[in-house]
């Protein structure tokens, strides 16, 4: 049985973070500028919330040139198993 990660659920309780997470879930790997366009949030807001989402383990990023590309992480930061929010793959 999978356990709920209270930390991740708490982080997703913010409307802007939930919007960013759902946008990444829908479109896949995206840069900050792409997320700004897709969510109609400002660049500072997107950057701030991406950092929060990454710190709790819901997202990870890779550098592609000068851009950071963000994507949903499928591994729970806390128990190293499959993240219950992203689902099994």
C-alpha cells in the first residue's frame, strides 16, 4: 500500500503550484519561459514556485544550454519509491 506524502500534498495546496504541476503533467518537460506562457503567471512567480516544487521532490530540472527544463519527478524524495502523486509508470 502506498502512503501519502503530506509534504508534497501541502506544497500542492497553493493554487499557483498546483497549476504549474498540472501544466507540466499535461505538456511534459518545459522551461520557465514556456511555463510563463502556458500558465499566465509572471516569471518571478513561476521561478519561486518551481523552486518550492523541486525542493519537496515533485519536480526535477536539467540544464539545456542556458535554460533549465523542469519535469515531474516520479520518485518520492522521502522514501525513494514511486511518487503517489505522479503515479506508477
